[in-house]
C-alpha cells in the first residue's frame, strides 16, 4: 500500500435495504474532503445500481467488488471543481 494514499473511511451498511445505503453513503461522502477514500460495505443487491449512480452524479470514482454476500464499493472523492 502506498504511503501517499489518504486513510480509508469504512462505512458498514450490511443489512440495510434500499434506499438507506445510498442515502447514508451520500451523507458521508459529502462530509469528506477531496481525495478522501471511502469503503462502503452493503448486502442489498440494489446497492449495485444505486451507489454507482450516486457516485456518477457526484463526479467521484468508484470500484465495485464482491466478497461473498457483501458488495464492497471503493470510492475516491474527486478534487473540488472550480465554478
């Protein structure tokens, strides 16, 4: 692991059903600074649609992995855009 990566915030949303995983992810992501990393862990199958859609809306980057029954989203918050 590279030393210049910021620490990862982990959000465990296992057991929550739509729309809660996306809503809670949006709230935490909004509070993070640019460049921050967020790992979101979900079990709701709808999160595979909802969370990547949310991340596209915010302009951040996401990688999706499956770990057994758990869907893991690795999100990196984009740099702030100038208006």
